[in-house]
C-alpha cells in the first residue's frame, strides 16, 4: 500500500507535494496528472493504491473522477485535496466513496495525517466538518422514524442507491426518494454523509 497518484492541475502544488511525499515518507509517487480524463487510462496500465485528487480540474469535476475510479478501480483509496471547505462538497465526495478529505490551507501535517489514515483503511475528514455534524445530530431526534425509514437508513449507510433500495424492498424509486426526504427532514440532515454520521452516533442501524 505505497503507490500513490497525484491528480491536480496546479503544477507548483503538485511539484511541492510530490517532493514532500518522496522525501518524507516511504510512499512512491507513480504519477502526476493534471486533468480528469487522464485518470482512468493511467489506472488501467499502472498499479495505484492511493490517489490524491483535487475537486476543480480543467476538464471535469473531482466527484465525476472519483465516481469513475470507484466504479472501475474500487481498490484505489481516494483522498481529496481541495481549497473548498464547505459541507456540500465534502458530502458529495463521501457519497461517491471517497475515503477522506483535506483542505489545502490546513497544511502539510494535516495532509500527511490524511494519507496515513486512509492508507491504514480508516477515513479522514476535517475536524470542523465533524464538529458541525455532531452539533446537528445533537439537535435532532430519531424517535419519529418508522421501521421502514430505519431500514432505508441502514441501506443508505451501506452505500445503496435509491434504485437498489427500491429493488430490495419491492417499492418504486419514487417511494424511496419520498422516504429519503422525510428522513432528512426528521433528522435535520442534508446529505448521506450527515445521515451516516447521525446513524452511527445514535445507533439507529
């Protein structure tokens, strides 16, 4: 678990992070790409364990790249490196299977911590974001959830899509989406990542 790929269009940043990684860790940087369209062809011919991925790429968004990587190369562990520190960006990345998220302005030590955590199979998310989710969870109650809603929460937390949930529960996708909206409203959450943290903290599933 030591082969690392960097995907970021800021060449000064990639030169710097590559130098730091190669001179401060035992990780091997096997490639540096500057566009999203290069990623899948590169992975098809080169073994990669960890990918550092920026959200804003010149040809496509990072969540699109992450989605393709998780589909065709699910073993690759992805750590986002971005200037974006909003909950929506982090939530979208969690939903496509990203293992961690680092804000570039947090500095080298935080990035290295994130790399090491996902390398070990753990996840890594900004402390400010986890605190926000904790505060939101503390203000909500799951006492009004129906049994069917709890079943759907469990499936969402496992990464199932609305289509897969509908098929498993023998209901329509529209019904699942209605349940999802009701769950979000009752628990005061807005994304699957917030729901997952709430469910884990309150042991809903």
